[in-house]
C-alpha cells in the first residue's frame, strides 16, 4: 500500500496509507439529484427531529441528572442511550463542515454544555454506570456498552476537530480516550466490549492527533477479540464475535452490526500498522458474507431474535432483519476496503446498500424510520403513533422514534458525511465511485489543482457527464466505476474528442491532457431486468425480482386493484419488464385467486391436477423498494412468484 497524505481535514476516514486517498467534505459537494434531496431533508428535518425526541424521552436529560445527583431516579432509556446523543453530535459536526451556517455550531455547543459536566475527573463518562445506586464501572462489559458509547463520543469529537478545529467536544472525547487507554491498556483490564465500535474511533483519533497510544489500544482490542473474555450465553459467543480471533474467522457471524463494526475497526488497524494478513482476513470474510449471507438489497442480518447473520444462504425475505444500522456499518466497511485496495467491488456493495437500505429507512419527510428492512410484508399493519416511541418488534413500519433508536441517528450521520464517500484521488488522478450531481475541487500530486463538475440523473437515468473546469497542463487519469449490475449490457464511455468505446464492469479510465471545458460521458444501461436467486437460497426458490440500475423494485399493495394483496401477484419473466411513469416498472403477470383461509383447516392436501388458468393477465406495477410504505400501510414483496 502507498502512503497517503490527505489534502483535506474534513474526512470521516483518513488512512495514513492505502491505494486511494479519500476526498473530504471541503473537496466534494453534492449539488442536486437523489442524494441532495435526502441530505437537505436530513439537515432541515431529521437532525432537529432526533434532538427533539432525545430531549423528550430524557436521553439528553440523563447528563443533567447525572450532574445534579438524581440519575438513579431519573435516568431514561437503555444503557447505551448516551451513544445516540453522540451520533447526533457527529451528524451535526459533519453538517457544520466547511461553509456550513453557524447555527450548527450553536446546536453542538448546547449539547456539549449538557454533556461536559458529567465527565469524571479521570475522563470516565457514562450515565448508566459508576454513580451511587448504579452498577460499578465496567462491571458488565458484555452488555453495558460503556466502550461502545465512548466510540461514538470519540467519533463525534473527531468530526468536530476535522470540520471546525478542536473544540470542547473534542477535548471531552480525548479525555475519554485517555481514560480508556489507562484503564484497558497493557497491565489494565484485559477485556473487550460486547459491542465493537471503540476500535474504529480510537484509530481515527490516532490519525487526527498523531498519538500512537490510541492506535496501540485499538490494536489491543482487535487482538483480544475472540479469546472468550466475554461470558458465554444463549446465542453463543459468536453473537459478539468472541468465539474466534479476527484473523481466524472465515465469514462474518453473530450480531450483524457488531460484526461489521469490528471488521471496519480491524481494517483500520491493519492499514495503520501495515498488517497485510489482518487485512486479507477481513477481505476473505467480506467475500464469503457477500456471497452467502447478504440480501438482494445489500441488507445484512436474517435473525430477528439476535439481530444476527444466519447460516449460509438462510435469507428468508419475510424474516429479513436487515437492520438499518447494519447497512450503515456495511457501507463503512466497504469504504475502508475500497480505500485500502482500490477494488471497485467494494463500491458496488456500498452503492447497493446506500440506495436500498440507507435510503429506505427514513420516510419522505425525514421524521420516521425503519429499524429493520424486510423484503416481504404480509400484513398492512397500522401507522405507529406520532407521539410515542415504538418497540423494535414493531419496526417493520416506519416509526418516529424507537425505544432503541440507534438507526435514526446512524442514518443522520451517514447522510451528513455522504459527500466524503463519493470520490478519491491517487498519484495518477481522480476516481469517481458513486454518482450524483457534484462539484469536486482538489489537487493532484505536486499540488496541481483540478476542478470537476459531475452531472447526472442517476439512478433514474444512466448518463454521467464529467466536465473539466480546471486542470494541469500534463496528462492525468479520470477513472469512473462501471457497476457490476451493468454486466452483459452495453455500457460505453465517450471521450472528450467524441470517440466511443464499450466498457465492462470494473473501471473505465481516460488518460490525457485535459482542457477546461472537456467533457467525458459514461452511459450506463439503466433498464429494468429480471434477477433470479441462487437455488441454495431455499426461501426464494422459484421466484424472481426486478432491479433497475442499482435500485431494487417491489410490488406494493397500494398499486393493486382493491381487495388484492401482494401475495396474489404472479409474474411472467419470459417477457422483459418495462419502464413505467415516475420511476415505476411494469411487469407482465396475474393476480391469483388464493381463497380465504378456513378456520381450523389443515393447510396441506393431496396433489391435484393442475387447474386450467383462471387468473386474468395484467400489468403489475413495481416501485423502488426505497420508496415503499410512504403512501400508507401496505403489503409488499421483492421476490415475486412466477406464473404457473
């Protein structure tokens, strides 16, 4: 791996080495289109919504209660509630990036003022442990989440340092990190947290400050994992990845968010320490997980009870847990692997997950969220009340808040930092990994300035035009990712001189002496197409799905005739799906007469001769999966049975 010298300070991930150098929030600006709309709603609605709810349910007030000596009586929320306040702060810090309006600084200062007095003189900071009437510090590493909460605090502090310079929030985070190193370093507590997260945070703090002790502590936590330091329990130690050392595992397993956060932290440690064997181990686990334990949407996690990966090919659509936080963590891991290796397959999975998990969670107004992301909803259900938080068990409907609301704040911070996931640079030029209307201003090796403007209607359309606004007078390389979903179709690249050439999935490059005003165009074949599952995915054998560009589609009951639910839909994949109006897709099919269930009837019967077809052929309207459930309660399914 090559050494990296980041040109930007406004970076969520700033590795010291790797194949690619990330571009920061001061180098990439999203100006319009799909992601600009969602980021605008995030900034104007979601962040304030999250803050108001955390005041309402008492999570911010926990810090005041701790200072005023009433925490035993008045504490609200789960043991990890502190972490969501920190994730909100991180999101606000990224929104307060270069050029952002001052009100974000005011919001951050107000929250920081509530938190700061609760920090103990030795740096310890947690509202659930350590005070009179509470359990002692670190008495429950398996479930207490103290180190997990520090991780999100530290990431918020790093975000402030990289967007506004070191402020009070950063100082709080550094004191907490120093406390962690003193308490869990060599000769201290030989343990790990039941929920990984501290690892990525400590590495990023080491990158931001240059302090080796933070990297050393992160390395210790990664090396300690998998040696049985956490207690065995009903889900087994695999639940919190304490069953096998990170280097020995062959696939991601256990609680999906925990597994993905740990893998991201392991990549960070591997990159900073030059541990190629550790990096290779995580790549191996990622490959196996994507091949055998990932839903069509990019969602990860099949078990509701323990929020975990299932066994290989156990991917039932109606029981898909696919937690939103796991989607966020998957993007975090994919981005780190992309920076380390330069391989576009990692950007492919990030794209799939961003469009079909992260974008699916928030409602159109940014004030309600999916916790889990099922691929098949059989019952319409009811809309959760707007003034009450919802239990996770009801999270198959978007709700304004949850008793465990890790997902809304995780979506908020991801959308806030999203521009930093779009593009990179290396010694030879610029690489575009995700497509949106953007302005990019950075410098190449030797300090030569480059400015680009990207225009596209992606993902609705497949034309991506890059206009060169500023360039050095020597050759450099523009690289554009050609998504894996374009395999077998006619993708092409149009050079600045008008020449056309076909391009295959992977990357397409143009190396030349560019001139201001030059335009490069990538034409991607965004058209709906049928997909079928690997036959080993038993739960969806005999069904098909539709994907258009990177977007997965679904049938939703609101588009069916009155009295029909999506389980009546049968489709005919012998005819290609067609584009419909307003980003819909129309597929040939029928609505089967399933009959009403009979009370106390045995649901199995002898095989009978195939009946004559009676269902009426019709066009079935499909909508982007990320848009479902915005028109009221509905039934929905992604994998559609074939017509007989």
